[in-house]
């Protein structure tokens, strides 16, 4: 008898449990009292980024800098100071200097960046076919990012060999 009463109790408990499930699902409620299912998204997606403008906007500094780079009345130090100014301007607008190899940094300065803003004009004698920024002797500059806002700039100088006595180096300064 004890076994039979245990079975009945288990069966009654199961019936109550299933009835409770059906009730809370809304199957046993009249239609006007049905509980609306709340569907939450699995995760909240960030807003879609704004589309990039179709064209690159050249800043006023781009024309000035482009005219100054490699100018006959200028010096290699002037050229490096101009590039440093461009990197600082870029850093203030984009949260840090562009990074990477010469081609990548030059592309960012030419407008291939998230804001599509150019800090340098295309087509000057300071650019080679590969899209690298060249010193006044036609050699690619070397960029060494020390921090997000501090880049060492190096020109190989007239001999075209890096790390010789005629190299022109500007250590950069942290953007304020």
C-alpha cells in the first residue's frame, strides 16, 4: 500500500506541475488574459557607423604642407618639421598618429582614414609611385612610432643610407 500511495502522490505532483507550466505558458488562460511573451534580443548591437563621405576633404594645412615639402629654399629639417606638424594635426583629430609603414602613414595623411580628411595633397614630388613619402633626395622616410602621439622621423640624407652621419632625424614630441 505504501508503494501505491507514493505513486499516486508522484502522479498528482506531476499533474500539478504540468498544469502549472501550461497555466504560466498561457495555454489554460482565456485569450483576453493571455500573458504576452516578452522577446528580448540576445544582445544589443552598437549603432551602425555613419557612412563615410564619398570624397576626401583636404584641410587648409594640406596645401601649405605640400608646397613646403622639398621646397628649394627649405631644408631637410624644415621638411621633417612639416611632417611632424601633419602627424600632430592628424593625432589631435584621430586620437593618435597614424601607424604602420611609410605607405600606410602616407595613405592616412592623404585621406585614407576614418574621417576621410587629407592633411597632404596628392601628386607632389614628395611621393613615389608606391605611395611613400620621400625626402628631398628621393629616399623614403622612416617612421618609428614611439607612442600614440610620438613618432620619430628619419631621412637617410644625401647618401641614401640609413644610420649614417648625414641622416636627418626628428624625435617628435608628445601631442598636448
